[in-house]
């Protein structure tokens, strides 16, 4: 499969593969999203940031760019994929604006659209789209971040008044971290336990006015301010407490559950848990957007650090004419290039996810068909997994980029501090990453359970390896291609060249299957252990279970990348991406080398070959490092990083310095040990 | 060695071991450093932060607490160790103040003290101590962060006027990131190339006034502002450019190099490179302080996250009376406990470093003896290595703590965002960590070179393993104890219990020795490879060389911890620390499991035992987790984290919730799959 990479590859050819199905949305953003109000402003106060971002949100609404995901009947375009792609592009700008937009049109508008019904759409949707009705998505409670099913806020129906009574029973049940709440929100979608006729029907959502036209809190509503955060200063997060607030019956978002005037509860979905997950599942778009946005911020950070590393000189190379820049150092390449390769891999996985989401949601909502429950489950698991992968990668990579730029990376004028601080919450909002990994694992185990029994009764679970294989593996878009590559792996595993794509795929697949089988075996054993409490049965294996989820995500990502390389038409671009894909695969295996050694998939000598193969790939990719960031096609005016601006006279100064360095290198080798004298400066 | 940990250990007993030799300095800080101005203020503007911190610095000066490290003759206490311990304590407060103090009294004052001579001390030292003369340490240049020897600023002597001409030749040579420069500094210690009689004598330092009494820049001095940063808003970092500034001859800090009126250069140290490193070496205190401060911030973050995790409930445990808090989850323990163990280990290593520094500097400076060059080199290498270890650990751990607190961890009111943002620069200032690792590696290789030849001539280097062993290993305080433990390891390595301290030490030692030998072998091979440029010879092995440094640091840290456990007198405290030491050793081996497998030190089955042994240690340490943070003895009023404050009525609300949960667990198991239904909320 591997062919030689030409010495120069056209970044435009790479870009067109990356741009993919919603290239038109990306192009439109690059050409038209050029308002300085959409960029972060360094050194703003929280107040200033909030005001600017509110202003920017209005402008964004006016541009019409926020309606992509809404129904055509209300001026939207029924384009779910376009809508998340559009958010992804917005994330190259001020992330406060991206989050504010995500709250208004993704979460608040999305809940109204997907949990509400026509009369509610008619009444509110246009005002939501125009930002004339700024709103909140009030789900999380101070005491219940991750366990939505156990929310403590109640909403109790009274047939006498035909209203609900919305109430916060104690402080731990207050709604917290709610975007748009502290300053702008006039309405909120509030999640609470629906109680009618003395029975709790589980969590539902209501439209609840929280401020009047003058901006005063409505009666019974107490609004708090979460104050300054690590980042996202332009998002007005706040707290909402409800003291027996009266909510009219028709404000219940009643697509999946209705309460009649007399208090009779009806729903098309009988099982309360299934209903709950169906309602929550419609909101998957938020998670998809967070993952995509994390990747945009990662690309920008890599763009900045990579270009800086290509200009920055660290130490004089003794006795050489060559200009050594920090990108020439092996250890610097080890920081940047595997991160770039992973970013490419995640891009293709995200692309596949967005397309799947678009197709599932279009099938369900536009054509009015019943939701395909299996497809929806699959989608949610994939969205959760990729949200984890992309946000964890963002946190790691942006941190690395900031450090790779040294002192310059610590100055706000160079953008990286904002990228770091703003994205930092991504790993824990829209689902805490650890909890989401558990969700992914549960999906894998559930597939298994469906065949053999219930998750409660581990004792009943039989163990047949091939069934696991089927359940887990028949899932990505490029299955046929992958199977062909794996089948073509020649000879014994420990003799196959490591650049064989089939071998790489086989390693990822083996690890996932083996991890899953092991987790099942251990869970089963615990379930038959006398006296072990249910919590301990699970907790004892928690690290193993999360590992299983991680290996699953890695496999899905690699397969998406392989499919992306396969569909690349330009030969040069394909050859380069093929090498980047090698680096992703091998550096992922290298990062988990212990597992492969422990499970007999790598011999010690092959493990050493792995390290040198990765180093060889770094050497081969080094000349293309700028092309790889060029292909992200981030407009220069979006970057807002001073270190990327050519200072007046910088070229000349550099030339002068180089001349000096050369003169010294020739003239005085007196200082003796400069080659390895890597002494360093205290700074402050 | 291991005895049973009693069910309850007195945190005071642990604390007294941790407090160590400078316990009186710690006690004084805990009791008297209680000014609210010394704590971070959330939501301040940069301007407000700078003003408050300047005010706080003055108060600190008035308290007399800043003089510990200065000579008694000027009102100090000649207590180098006390001075770094005092900075370490200050780092529990606002880190902007710690850095500001570090700049004024550590870097600026330290350079004056250690590079200057009596007439300069007489003239300036008291004003520096009182903050009447705020100053800068102007070393780093925009274009030369790490390569101090290649600084471009020049200072050229003219015997006609008996002045130096200080000049910035181009923008890349401007002094950058300089603390105290943007607002307060009136004088700077400026590092530049000393040129006299047409010859460059290398980097020296001068006292240069940069502002007059009115705060205006002195003629020829241009002062810029680095503006807002990721953190440390109270430190006024700036840029200094010199346009042929005239500096009187007696402003040269001339302890190590003098220029006579006629321009004749003299120095007690002939070799320019040796002189340079001697001068730089005196400034080691800064690096020691940064490492210690990073550890203080880490302790505080762990204190907050650990207490939060002990109160926070995540999901209801189905069918159980038990209250499950997030610290009960295995994966949460895997985050907090190894980080706590490493923090303990680093504490003891830092303690040892501070004592060594104190003794070396006291011997050199107070007794007026000549510096013991070997001891000084050793000290610098140790300081560099521990600075890397502590700052990298801080960056990782504070990030983890922020995530472990979810949304609450993202709010400034809970302190973690400040800890993260303020410490973030620690990995790259006072020496970039990657460059410092290289310095450590060089120290190891140099020890080798001293025996066999020069670093330039790798070809000449012979290879005798035992000599390496001697050079590298005979270095930590507790050598005899360590040797005894290692010698006592019974039987074959793969049969020894993993909790055997001797086996753990042996593994650390073997890894270091093997890594170093391998690096030497590869460097030697490259040096005999035809046509390989010097840069490539080194660069090819850079990852291996840095790995060597890392393994060396790990070994030093473990040995310090072992010595610390050994000198603990309280039996309960000793038993607990012994277990924490096991966790540090085994989780460090686990993190590098691939290496041990690859090099035949772990069999696959022993690698699995390692994982389960670590998990077993987590279970055993879980009940003591609060004791472990209690022992840091951080005064409650320093923590400034809202989540640690008991809200009014919180206890009752919690009790009410627990009752609800129990009622539900008993009443309705209707929802079916709650045990593993770990679904999560979108948030914003």
C-alpha cells in the first residue's frame, strides 16, 4: 500500500480530503466568518468578554449561519451534519462564542426542537434562532453532575390549576454551570422529575421563563452567577433555584411524554428507562459538537507550535552551516508529529461520526420515521467515545504546544493560553470523560448481554469468543477494506513488517477483543463470588472496563483513518497520509507497548524495532510538517498569535544572527564543549 | 520491613516527618502568613492583581521574612535552606506573590549577593531586601531562551570614559519575560557579552538602572509589557531593549571577573566556559525554589480534590446502605493515590536537595572557602532534575485534580484554575524541562567522560559497565541503607515479592544503569559512523538520552523516600509511609512497564501481578487518604476553595438525599438496570 511520498505535496490536495462532505460549510466559514468580534480579545474583563460575546451571538444569528440544523419550515436547512460542521468551524474563533452558540442553538434550541412539539416550535423556534429569546439548558445540578436519572428537582402536576409546580428541594439540587443563565437567558429548558397523580414518571423537560423583558428574575426563580472560570470568560454560567414556580401545562416539552388536563400521563414509550434514554439520545448533537470543537482548537494549537518550531533556533549547531530549528530535534518531533497524526486520525473519525449522525437524524426526524434504535445506540456510543478521545487529545496536545513554545507560549498574545483555558472544561462537560468511557464500555458489554442474558446476571453469561468478535467488530464504515487488509497479512505476526497496514489493524483488533473478553471473564467471576456487593463486583474491574472502551475507540479511529486514506485520490496526498496513518497506528501501539508485550503480541526485539520505526517515520515526515498544518486551512486572520506575525526586520535580524553564529563556529572553537553544552537560563 | 498500618494514623506524626529540618520556618509561615493580600483574588484585572501583589511584596519585606537567605551583616540570616523553604511556604498562597518575591529576593537579590562584591552589597543590598529598590533579572532574550552562553546583548568597555556600552543589537536580542520589568523595576541585573580590548570574555552581569525615581525609563532603555499571560497576573513581566546605554565600570558584578580602568580583564577562573558555569551555578537557588513551589501547589490541589472526592456522591449504589463517594471508585483512586505517593516521594527528595544546597552554599559562602566544584556540579544536576520532576508532576497532577472535581474544578472560586494557570509556566521557566533533562543526562555522561575521555571524542570512550555503575550510583544520602536493602533481596528476581523494598530499588537502579550504558554505546557507535554530522550523532539518540536522565531522577527520588521512611520514628506513621512508598515505587515501575518487559525484568505474568499489587495498595490506602492530605498541614484559611466550605444546611440536605436514595433503592427497582446505567448529562 505504501508508495513513496513526493518531496513536495500540495496542501490543497490534503485539504480537500479533510474538508469532506460538508466542504461547502467549511468554505463559507473561511470566507465569511471574518468579524473581529468573533476572535478572543486578550486581557478583557469577564464583564467585557460577556458583553462582546452576546453581541457576537446576535451578529451570528443575523448572518443566518445558526439555522443549519433547524427545520426548513422555520427558516432552517434541516442539515444536522452542516450544523455540527458549522460549530466546528466556529471553534477556530473565540471558544466562548462557540460555547454560547452551542448553548443557544444546540442545547436550548435543540431541546425545544427535538423534545418539543409543533405548537411549541411555532411559538418559540424563530425567536430562539434570532437570539431574541436567549435560553438555557438547565439539566446539571450541583449535587448531580453525571447521574441525570437521579436529578432532584421536581415538577409536580396539579389538575386543579392545570399547572406544574417546579421546585428545588435543597441546595444540592440547584441547577449549576448553566450557560446563558447569569446574564442573558430569558427562558430555560429545565429538566426535572415529572410527578403526576402521585407517581414519578422520571425526568422530563419544561420550558420555563426565568427573566422578564426587563431582565429581572421571574417570581420564585433565584439566579446566581458562577463567576470567573478557568476560561470561557464570555459565557455567563450561572445557577438556577426554583421555589415552587408555577409552570403552565403546555410548557412541558411533550414529544415523548404527555400529561392530560386531568393529570393522566401518556407516552409512546412504555419503559421509563428506555424513554429517558430516548429523550437524552436526541441530544447527541451537543456531544458531537464538543468533540469537533476540541479538534479545531487542537489543530490551531498545532498550527501555532509547528510554525514556531520551524522558525525558532535553540542552540547553535557546532561547526555546521545548517540552520537547526527546534523542529529538527528528535524529541521535539516526538512531541509534535504523533500529535499531528492523531489529530488527522480523529478528524476522519469525527467526519464519519457527523455523517452517521446526519443520516440517522435525517432518517428519524425529517422523514418522520421511527428512530432506528440500534443505529441510535451505536451513534450515542460512538459520539461518547469520540468526545472522550478528542477532548483528552485536546487537553494533552494544547498543553504540549504551549510548552513547546516556551515563554512565548505562556503569553496570551500568542493564543495558546486561551486555547488551553477555554477547552479545559471539555473533558468534563457534556459528560465527564471517565463516565463516558464507562458508557462506551457498557455499550460493548450490552451487545454481549443482548445475546446471553442480563447485565445483572453475570453468572448466566456464557463465554464464546467468536460471538464477542462479531458483536464488537462488525461496526465501522470500511469493514470490507479492513477485513481485506487483515486477511492479506503475510506469514507469522512477529515477522510481518510493521508498516503493513493489515498488521497494524490486526493489533488494534486483537487488543480490543482480548480486553473485552477479559473484562467479561472477570465480571462473571466476581458475580459468582460469595458475598461480593454489586458495587464491588463492578468496581474491582473498573480499570479493565475503561481500558476496553479505550481500545475500542482506538480501533474505530484507526479504521476511519484507513478509510480516509483509501478514498484520497491525489497520489502525493495519499502517500503522505498513508505515512501519517502509519505514525498514528505505530505511536498508538508504542504508547501501549506494555500491553502488547504482556499479551505476547510483541517480542522484546520487535518492541525495539517499533521504537526505531517510529523514529524513522518522524524523520520521513519532518520535511512535510508545515504541509500537514497548512492542510488544516486555518485562515491567517483567525490565528491571532503574535509569534506567527513576521516582525519588522525579523528576517534581517535572523540573517545577521546566522552570520554571527557561522563566524563564531568557524573562528573560535575555544569554548570547547558547545556540542553538548546545553546549559540553560533561569528566567522569570 | 513492612508492618501493618494501624486503622488510624495521627496526621501530626506524618507532618512532623514531612516538616523536616526547617520545621520552624514552616511553623512560622503557618502561624503568621495570614494576610488576605497574600491569597489570590478571583476575577481581578491584571492591573488590580499587579497592584495588590506589589503591595503584598512590600508587606512581605516589612515582615522580615524575605531576608533568610541574605548575609547576617545586612540583616539577613545566612540561611539558604530556610530561604527556599520560606518560598515553598509562600507558594501555598498567591503564586504571583511567590514569583514576584522569587524575582526580587531570589534572582535579582541573589545575583547581587552572589555575583557582586562587598562595595555593591554595601550600596544596594538593604534596599533590595526592603523592596525600596525593586529589580529585575534580565537574562532571557526573545531569541535565546535556553542558550545563555549565546546571548546577543553586548556590553563593551571603553577605557576613555571608564564606562561600558550596553547594547541590544536587534529585536531578537531584547530581554523578554522579565519579571518586575513592566511596572515596578528600577534596576536590573543585565546579562550580556563582556567585550574589552577587542576581546569577548563571555557572559557577565551588570547592575543597570532602568527607571528613575519617577518611574520613567532611563535614557536609552525601552521598556515593553508582556501583557496578560496564562496565569501569574500579578507579575509584571516585560521586555527591555538597550540602545547604547552607558554603564559605569563599577556596576559590573565582578566577583568572578574584573575589568581594570584601562580595560584589562582578570578572573580567578581562567577557562571561559568554566567561569560561565560557575557564575550560573551560584544561581541554583532559583531552580530549587521553583521545584519546591510546584510541589506546594500540587499538595494544595490534591488536598482540594481529595477532600471533594470524599464528600461527593456520583451515582446511587443500588441496593446498598453504603454511601459511595467518588473516592471509592477504583479509577478515581488510580488518579489520586499514585499522585499523592509521588508527591510524598518528591517532598523527601526536595528536602534532601534543600539540605545539600544549604550545606554546599554555607560551606562556600559563609566560611569563605573555595566552592567544592564536584559538590556544586552534583547539586546543579540534582536541582535541575528535581525541578523537572516536580514541575512536570505539578502540571499533570493539578490538571488531573481539576478534572477530578468536574465542573466545580473549572470555577475560579475553587482555586484549581489559578493553581493550574499560575504553575503552568514552571515547566518552561528557570530552564525548559526538556533542556534541563538534557543537562542532567550530560552530568551523567560527563561523569563517565571524566574517567575515559572527552565528550567530543566518543570514539575514544571505552566501555566498562562497572565503572558506569560507580560513577552514577554512589550519590544519594542513604547509600548504605539502600545497598543493604538491595543486597538482602532473596532468590531470583522473578520470585521476589513486589513489596520487597530491595527489589523495587534494584529495579530502579538496573533501569538507570542499563539506559545509561545503552546511551553511551549508541553515542559511541554514531561517533564512528562515517559522514554523520555532530548534530545528528547526538540527535539520533536524544530520546534515549532523556530517558536516561528520567530514570536517574526516579532513582534519586525513590532513595530519598526510602531514607525518609527509615528515619520516621512514629510506628504508625512509618507503616503508612512505607505503604505509600510501595505505591510510589510500584506505580512508577507500572508506568514504565514496557521497559521492564522489554528488558527482561518482568515476565508477562509478573507484569499482571504488578497491576493487581498496585490495585491492592490502593484498597489498603483508601481509608487513609484524608490523613495523607491532612499531613500537608495546609492552614484552612489558605485554601480559598469554596467547595471545601461547609455550606449552611449542607449536612441536612445530604442526609435528606441519602434517605431518598435509600427509599428508592428499597422501593423501586423498577428502572431495572441502574447498577451499570452510567448515563451522563450534557452540560455547558
